C-alpha cells in the first residue's frame, strides 16, 4: 500500500494506536470502533483520532489531563475528553514549538 501514513478505521475492539514515526518506516494509525465506549461518548472520537495523529507526526505523551497528548503513564484516559461541546483539546506550547521545528513553514513532503 503506497503512502507514508496509513490510517485504518475498524469495527474491532482494541486500543486505538499509532506506530512510531521513523526515517524510513511508514506510520500506521489504527482507530477502534466508534460505536462503543469510550469512543461513542460525545467529543471523544475526534480527540482520540487527533491524539493518534499527534503520535504519527512525532508527538509523545504528556501528563496534563487538560491537553490532547496526555497519556500513559499518566492517569489520562479517553473518557476524560467527553464533553457536550464539540472541541479539540489543545497541545502544549512545548509541543507547538517542537512541531514548528520539525515541520517549519518551508517544510515539503519527501515525495
């Protein structure tokens, strides 16, 4: 399958994931069934998908439960993103700075 990023949407029961980016390896993101909790909870699926895409572009976990990339070993879990208002949880200023260094305004894909 061609491409640097492969996204698999599944009706399977597994923990959504992203493989680590590397200089030659493709990145794969797997998103589990959105019809069962926690992804079926309001506002959760959009943030799980954004979180996994964050890993795909190079972000790791942090321990701030108010931020998108919060995750293990911190006690952050997807159901914490539940909200009656649709919104994306933000990334930290450190993560923004990291991404701007990694993907500057002049960045071009390798292909």
